[in-house]
C-alpha cells in the first residue's frame, strides 16, 4: 500500500494535477452553488473538457474535484438561501439556514467546511483500507459473478428509490438497459434496433443522455419556477471563526457520521442524500434532551451531521466504482462513462494495471478536501456573488453549456436535436415523479451487463451458471429480495394499519 | 388517469414494440452457425422486454401503492408557471442546433445567448449584446485553441 501511496502522491502532486484539483473544486463550488444544478449536471458538462485532456489521472482528478466542489457549493446555497443546489445538502439547510438568519452565516459555513473536510478525509482513509481489500476479493470473481453483482447493484438502486417508487425505478432501469442495446454491440457485431438510421449505428451518446436527463430538465425547471432563483447577499458573510467549545461539541458527531456516511455511500443506490438525512436523524435521536430541541433552530450538531455524512458518502460511493467497476449512484455512473471514454476500465484490475490512476484519485481526495477548506472557505463571500447574477443571464448560459457538452463530445449537430428531444421526455418523466438516475445507470451498465451475461452463457453453454455457481445464485437471490422486500413490507404495513383502523 | 400512468402506457407500448422485434423479427437473419450458440443477439433484449412489460404494467394498473408526494412542479397547473418561456427556449435550442453548422459558431452562439436573455425578459440590450458576443468569442477561443476541437467560427460563404 505504501508503494501505491507514493505513486499516488507523485502523480497527484504534479503541477498539472494540482491545478486540476484546485480548478475542479473552484468550478464545482461555483456552479454547485446555483440552485437547480447538481453535481451530475456539472460533471456531465465538464466531461468533454476532461476527455479532451487525454490523461485519465488528470481527468478523474478534475472530475472528482468538481464533485466535492459541487457538494460544498450546494451546502453554501442551502445555508445562505435555503435553496439547496443538490439533494444531498437538503438536510444541511434544516439548521444551516436558521443559523444564517441569526446572523451566523459565516460560522455555519465554517462548520460546514470543517465537517465536509473531516467527512471527506476520514472517508478517503476508509477508502484506502477497504478498496484494496475488496478488489482482492473481486479478483476471484468470474463473469457470472460480475453479472450477478451488477444485477444486485441495479436492484439496490430500485430498492432505495422509496415507498411506491420501486416499480418506477425498475422501469427506468430497464429502459436504460433497453437503450443500451441500441446500436452495434461489441459481442455480436450486428446493428440492433437502429431502425435503419445511420446515426444510431453507434448507439446513443452517453454525454447527450446525461445532459438530457439532468442538466436540461433542471434548467427548464429553473425557467418554469423562477421563485427559487433568489438573490444572494454575499456581503452578509462575516466572522468565519468557531470557538473551542463548539469544535469540541461537533467532534464526536463528525467522527460518528464519517464512518456511518461512508458505509451508506458504499451501498449502491443509497448515496449522499440518504446518508445526510439518516445522519441528521441519528444525531438528533442520540443528542441530550435539551440539545434535541435545538435541532431545526440552528444547532451546530444538526449542521455538522449531514455535512459530514454527505461528504463521507460521496467518498464511499467511489468504492464500488473503483474496485468493481459498478457505479452506485448517478454521479459515479457519469464518472464511469468518462473513464470508459478515456480507455480506463475501473474494476479489481485497476489497482494492478493502472495504480497511478487509482492512487492519484485517492490522494486527490485529500488534496481536494484541503483545497475546499483552505482556499474555498475564505473565498466564499466572493464566490457567493454568483448567486446575485440575474436569471436572464444565468439560464441562457446554463442551456448553452448543456448544448456545448453534448456537441463537443461528438461534433455532431444531430446530437443537439437528440438532446432536446430526450430533455423534453426527461422533463415529462420528472413531472410524473419518475427517478432519472436509474435510467442513466442502467444505460451505462447495460453493455457490461450483457457482455458478462453472454460470456457466462457461452462458458456454461446455457443459463446453468446461475445454479452451478453458489455466489452467483446467492447474489441473484439477494437482488430479488431487494426488489420484493420493500414492496412486501409496505403492503404488510398498510394491511396492519387497516387492521388497526378496523379494530377501532 | 394520472400522468405517471399515461407515461407507463407509453413505455409499455415501447417495450411491446421492442419485445416484438426481439422475439419475432431479429432472429430471422441470423447466420446458421450462430444459431448453435447458447446466446443470440436477441436473448438479452428478450429478457429486458419481459421485465419492461412487467414493470410498466405494475405502474399502469396501480399495483404498487405510493405515498402521496408533492411534486416539484404540479403539471396540472402548468399554466401558472412560465410555460411560454420554457417552450420558446426549447425552440431556440432547436434553432441553435440547426444553425450551428451553416451559420458558424460565433454568430449562432451570440444569437442564442442574446435571444435567450431576451426571451427571459432582459431588456438592457446594451449590456446583453456585448456579454453575448464576448462569451461566444471566449468559449470559441477556449474550445478551438485550448482544447483543440475545431468549430467553424463564421458562415462558410465568408470563407471561414
């Protein structure tokens, strides 16, 4: 591990990569602060830039920096405006915004930055320990196990979608998988479902789809519902210091939530949003009675908990991506797409074949967190000025960058028409409360899922691999349970409720 | 019928059309030696079409009860939102896509940013116009010179 660490340090500390981390964090904070633009959109917009650099380490470092920056920027708009730019920072506004209203915006931002730093750093330490262990286990896996693992990942995403949403998430995942089959597959060399259209021969563009699923609907929602674009007041942020007593109070919260958040982040489909809400709930429940009443009214613990947890979860979500090559969230799915475009295949062999990529990303996490704390925090009063840019300028620029993201990647104007078409469909799906991340994850995993499935079928001359390999069988049973159990439990709870009502 | 069930109906028909292709038309052109393989190009799509049909039917027939959630935007009252602006911006994006090649990057981008601002209600032309023009030039310079991706700056008949 020491050798890997040194390789990582050497790569991450090169001038170019340091600039990438700093630039990525600043860009991420800048854009993440804008209400309505989440990390997925920002990363999708940045992908063409990252890909054109050609160096996978630098590209991944840039994108990871953008990711942390976006989460940090999202916290800033949650605290200052009560308008979270990212779902993962909604819980931060519960106590952050009341603190800002009490004139403690500077203190709230510092607590958020310190908590994010600690969550991210402890998360990266845990990643350093667990990722190599998991990849050495994953090296024993066969294509049959990979296929089963991907099925588990996709079902977990559906299972975590929430009450009454499992079927919708499942349908979206299937739709993503269906879209992935369009075009010429590597395994068969046969165009499928192209309807004779030449432009579909190579399938749908992944960046176009990512933009259409996230950036465009978010921009359209900003147009439709202008009241969320509030004007910020950058001048109100002062007194960034926290006292020794406050630091002592939040230290145990940060410790607990770093670990809890990390492990939630590792689970596919759970991610930063669930980690932050759960972190907030847990800390409120275990706080002493007089502190419990403070939650929701500007408690520093209530702010530190979700901030630590969401950053630790972001780091945790890199574990399945880097060790198994399976993304657990929309953001890591986009990162996976970018990596594949750069000719890097994440998975257990990444640590062996390209240790500089693997370790440089981990090292850049430490550097990125430090940059956010040391560089971004003092700059926040100035960066927050972006919140006062009028929407008449902001929205055309967001739309323009969305279009550019899809255009630069392919250099094909047809992609732009596809983007608008898919964007309209995605907006309609969002109106009807269909989750969009499963579609993109399904789309990105589709090719790999089919390849592993086909390889296992060929090796075992039929579907017998399912029952002949115990790990595969176990994983597939787990996948079925993951989908069926939430619906079954919800149904039972409803029946029980009805029973109680009848009894009364 | 609620919007999510209408969408489920549309997706069901897509899955059925996809399934029809996978089950009945795809295998006809398969080479004889490939027919001996345990897996055909249509195998995975067949499984997917079945899954898609099941999931969309669950939503369509309301088999999974969902908790009543307040959506970000109530689509039943779309008229209350700035729908006109959104539609005009979408039309502008389509126009941009069609103009990008023939008109060139600089003119179409400056036009897009300018008209986008105007649609959203900006009336200070003397600020909007130079901002749009400068932004178009800066982005073109960055993409062309820094990233090295060629984008025709001006219309072809101007010799660009």
